């Protein structure tokens, strides 16, 4: 490990984890000296599986229940910072860590031509192995918003902008902290020299018109938070490329929901309630 890698801790957010989390934690341990696993589903099955991770460099942080993505990540990040680490590298359990990923991220983080904010890898669809069009390139390049999984944060950045907004609970948590970094004068970077295999939702295959597509099959609750938090973040930061890209992605996702998924009425109702609550939301400048 490099000196910077020695000063980096990994954080993995677990929610009803499967055996796959073992491999992801093992891969992380080849690149960082310590991993904090945050258990957001402290039932007997989850506790048992995570207890079997067994590595002395792994610490499981049990939460009282499902405290949400933002609070879960924050619990792991606080533990890492309190332990003296200078960088925190966070993951959800649906992502696969690639060999050499941290070194690539740290090279971008060390750029001196700009004030570096959050650094994250390019994305590849775990289901198909296809690299998304926006994730093709070389080196690193500025981007408004990165997904949480695979994102690398420095201590000075977090001291400046704070941690994730726990009131958001889930969805757009990553947009919010990315856009806060940008507002504070930092430049977030996407690193094209390393790829994160990532799944969105259940990723079940289906036929839509003449094409095979993959369905996220998010619950009505997820659709509620997605709808609510999109409005909240748009009210906080205004219209930008991030919102244009997001609306384009959401339009495609909703076409699959309406034509291919079950419980469409419940999901649409949740979306409308989220839209209403996002417009009514008053905590636009809440402390984090």
C-alpha cells in the first residue's frame, strides 16, 4: 500500500446482506488497512453473516434499525475519522471493488491544478458488463455529482462541508453532498481509469418492445424518497446538468415501471406523494 492508501479506511453499508459481501470486503482489505461495515439491518441473519467476516481489520457497526443510507454512511465515516484516517472510501453492498481502484482514485485526488472534492470511479453495469456512455474516457474529469458507492472523501473536504444529510434518508444523498462540495468551491472528479461494477435495484431482465431491459423493481417507499428528494435537491441547488441528466434517466426508468413492473399504481401514488412532500419540505438549509 502507498502512504495515502495506508491512511484510507473503507466503509461498506450492509442491508440484509448476502454472501457477496464477503468477497467485496476481502477485496477492500487488499487496498485499505481497515474496513467498517455498517449493519443497517441488525436482525439475527445479518448479524450472523457479518460476524463470519472474521478479519481482525474489520469492525461491524450495528445500528438500531434501518437508519437510512445517509446515517449509515455517516456512522462508518465518523468511525474512520475518529480513528485517525485521512481518507474514507465508501461502498454499498451492490458494488464490486476492482483491483487497483484506490490507487487510481488517489492519483486523481492528488491533482494540484484544482481544488479536489469527491473522487469516484467510472461505472459499468454489473448485469451486462457494458460501460455507460458517460463513463468512457481517460484520466479524470470534473463532474457535478457522483454516486455514493466507490466515492473517496478527504478529511479536509468533510471538515469543510460536513457529512451526508441524514434527513434525506435514501436517494439523492449522493447528489446533495456532491453539489455541496461544488458550491463550496471544490471540483468533484470522475476517474475513467478504473471501473466500478454496480447494480441498480434488483436488476431483473425483461423484454420491453424489441429490447432486453433490466428492471430495478424499487419498492413504493424508494419511489417516494426518489421523488421527494429530487425536488428537495433541485430546490437547494437549482437547475443544472445534473438535473437534466437525472430527468432523462428517470424518464427511461419510469417507462420500464409503467410498462414492465408490478404494483404500478402503488409506485405512482408514492411518486406523487413524494412530489407533494418535496414541494412542502422546509429543511432546505438543515445542519448536517
